[in-house]
C-alpha cells in the first residue's frame, strides 16, 4: 500500500507523515487514504498477500509493456489515438492492481518527527501586534502612492514604493516567524545542505554554460524584455507595480535589470537571472518531493529535472516563464510544511509566494488556484478537524497572499484590460477564437474543446510544440520518458485520494487545462513550463515502480540493492535528455523564428563589422523592421533606419550617414533593390551573409565608408520620401 498519513490526531511526538510508521501501520493508514484499487479490492490480508506474490510483479511488468506500447503508438501517429489511449488505460489498471495493498520500497520518511499542534496556539504578543500593524500601514502607504499612477508614459517616480511594499511583507512574515511556546526548535544539520548543493552542481552548468550562445538565436520576445529592463535602468519605467510590454508586470523587468547593469547589454546578461531561477526550481523540486514522498523519489526527480531538455531550454531564455514552476513548487512546499508542522510561518511563506508570483508571467497566477484546490482537497479529506487544526494557518496564508499581491490587485481593479492583456489575447474565449472556430469547422463548442484538451494533455506524448518558443519536432517526452510518464501518472490516478499525490495531479492537470486547453494553439510550450515539474515526478514514479516490479520478479532483493539500479537508470535518462538538447536540438536553430535568426545574425554582423555610430539602412518590410526586439537590444550602438516602401528609383543622399559608415541591408525578398542603391552610391562593397542553418542567403549587405567630404560626395538629393 502506498504509505501516506490518514486522518488521525497523533500526539506531539508523532511523525507528521505515516511514511515513518511500521509496515503494519502503513497498511492501516493506506486503508484510510490509499487508492481507488484498494477500496475496490478490500483489505483481506492473506488473499492480497498471495496475489501480490504471484501476480504483482507480472502485473507491474505488463503495465510497463502496455505503457511503452502506448507511447510508441503516440509517437508514431503524432496525434490522438484511441488505441494508444486504451493501452495507457490498461497500463494504469495493471500498475494499480500490481501495487494495490503493497508497500513501495522507495517511499521512506520525510525526516524526524515534527510537532503536531493547533495553529491557533500562536500568542498575540505586543511585538507581534506591532509588526502586523506596521505591515498594514506600510501597505496602505504603498497603495495610496500608487492610487493615482497611470500605466501610460511619462510616469512619476514611484520606484520608492518597492521599499514599503517589501517592508510590509517582511513585517508580516516576521510576525509569524517566532514559534509558539512549547514548540520544538528545528535542528539545523549542515550535512542537510549536501544534497541540495549536489543537485545545484548538476543543474547549474547545464543552464549557464555558454549561456549567451545556446540557444544561439535571441528571440524578439527576449530582446523586447531586455529593452524593458534597459528602460528600468534608464528611468523610462519608474513604477514596479504596473504592466509593460505585452501586459507583463514591470517588476519582472526590475528583476532582470541588475544583471544587465553589471554584465552589459548582451544575451548572457539577459538570460542569467532566469537560468538561476531554473536551478533554484530543481532544488526546490527536490525539497517538495522529499517532503511528499521521501528522499529516494526526490533524488530521482531532481536529477531527471536537472537534465530535462524542456526545462533546460526555458531556463536558458531571457524570459520569465521559467519562474512559473518555481513559484508553484515553493508554494506547495510551504503549504505542506505548514500542514504537517502546524507552523504559521510556513503558511505565511506560502501566501507570500502566491502574492509575489503575481508580478511575473501571467501563467504564475495559476499558483493561487493550485493552492486553493489543494486546501479544498485537504479540507474535504479531514472534515471539521481541518478547520480546527489548520484554520488559523489558512487565514494567515490568505493574509500574506493578499498583502503581498495588494499593489497588483489594486492595479487589476483599476486597469483590468491592461492587467488581462495577455489572457485576452490568447484565451480562446476572451479573444473570440472559440466562436470563430465554430464557424470555420462547422462544429459546436464541445468537440472543439475536447480537441483542445487532448492536444494539450498529449504535449508530452504525441503532439509537438506548435510555437517557435521551443519548436522541437517531437513531443516533450521521448519513448522512455513517455512510457514511464504514462506509468507514473496512471499509478497516481489510482491513488488520487492520497493527499501527497493529489497536488501533483492537480498541478499537472490544472495547468494543462488553463494553460493549454483554454488558450490558442495548444500545445504551446511557453504556457506549459510549470507542468514540467509534476510531469518529471511522474516519470520518476514510473521508474521506481518499474524497478521494484522487475526486482520482485527476479526474487525480491532487499530495497537497498535497488539504489544502484535506480541511480544508473536515472542518470542515463537525464544524460539522454541533456544530449538531445545540446547535440540534436540546438544546431537546428528552430527556436525563435526566421526573423529572430536574421535579427540575431545581423546584430552580430553589425557589432563585428560596423564601428559605433554607423547607420544601418534596412530593407526588410513587410517581413520585419529594425524595431524587432533582438536587433536594438544586441546592437545598441548602431543607428537604425527602415525603408518601408519598395524603391522605384535611386534614393537620395540623405539615406547615408553624414560622418559614419553606412550599411544597406536587404532581406532576400527585397534584394532586387540593391542595384538602385549601388547606382546612387557607387564604390561600396557587397557582402552576402549565409544562413547558419542551410547556407542559403540570409541577408545582403552593401557597405559604404564614411563620406570624406560630407554628403556632397553623393550629390544633393532630396530627403527620401520612402522613410517612415
């Protein structure tokens, strides 16, 4: 039986989780909150034990074979398949029956016994009341200052509001930081840092090595976010609690600005903060899974996540989607620490994480929904006992969330269109996409929504990414990862009432629905980044189940002997995934889009061949212009001029820089206008830049030196009417 705690009232020294119990006690706890198959098969000990000895390993191996067959068929068809879905359902049934009523060897305790107490025991000392009052007054000061702010430029200087906001959150957390009388102080063991440090040492180089060049293309969205960070540094953005480019909260750009200020205006500086967020996510994932399921599964999950190509990729982008997973992980970790330990500070931290998440990518708003669903599940499971023991903790969590998110909540009420700009653009209901599709397909809403769901849900098994954010030609999992994912998710569905499995299923399923089914063009990888963590945990779960099933089929060795097998299999899977990203995926240059590729290569050309102050005259419209975010971010020292209308006669001399060299750049679609420019400005040199992907012409450059005698060298033409 899956070891997990059931509804009970243990004494103060009782472990918070039943994974610390003896095997006999584990069986009793599992009977209370185990799985669907346990409830269906009953709890007759002798028949169940006999069935486990005879059929358990065979069922486990059969489930693994069915999962592999399902994943193979999904990959082959690259689309929804009833046959593959049926095989996956059979795999779920087999793995559920194989481990019904059986102890999982790899599931161990989450640590030493922790105190169990009522969160209402927190005394209202005078200093605590003072801190809470200070938090409220500081937040009122912040909100009052922001009450007249407008999202449009020019903005008054409201940078100072960050200080009272941060101080208010700190005061609230400080008020909850001191444990009530009689509570045991947690003991800090320096050796406890060894595992997180080792995990960080594995994840860090995969996310920061050659960061400026992998991925080699800097997308337009990356460049645009970099330009917003530069606006923060230049004083163009002076309100940390507003929205900017594409409705992204400005605090995200404040977070990105220091690395650019320190390291310069380049790709590595733009991407570094998010790479570190990716590393922190891997470490936080270890801590969360260790609390939920023990260190063995946590180590497997963290190692697999560290090497997972999808998570590596988004960790290496100068964009804030990677933070979604970190906020969700930290929020669940703090929630379950608070639930297990009855600790007000953990609940307050959970609320603060929810609040801070509102200032990053729109997908991070899902964190609040996830925590509400998890709390509802716990409340339904525990009944009245939940509110008696956890009521004050929930209230503390809500207070921290509202307090830390207050400036953005105020902004959302004042400017709902700006706050929801991204959701209004990509939501299938808000944007009108669903209505249009019903007309185009001549179908009702239901079949379209079902198709949307399967496209999102099978992002890991069948459908490749439909966007240029990743653009991998295959689904997010290969055959091995996908088969183990089916096995682990299937097992989790048979244990859905287990309080330590339900949040992972809710996390993955909720994000699939909100970030996939209810948005345009699923699967869109940038909206599903948060699902990578629970998906990898399901892979780790499937691997552990498979290894245990094989071991028992071969004679059931002691669990300790499984460690090398699990370790080798985990490292092999992680290495295979990392190899795919660096060796197979990266050279394809599919990330970004053709315009991002052109802009990146053009920026490198300008930086390498044109002195500062040179003029770049770009013949790129209607394909693109020089306002594409990549070019101004990577090549800031170049003057940029766009020629939007096609040339029909030689241009006038005003196109040429007065005191600096000039480079005329033509995309292939407008290369025919090069002759007119050469006629107007002879004595230049022509260079052709090949595409790094297939060697075809990417752009053509016609370079002129700086005029020796000023513009008179080129005659006396009139200003070019084609400039806009």
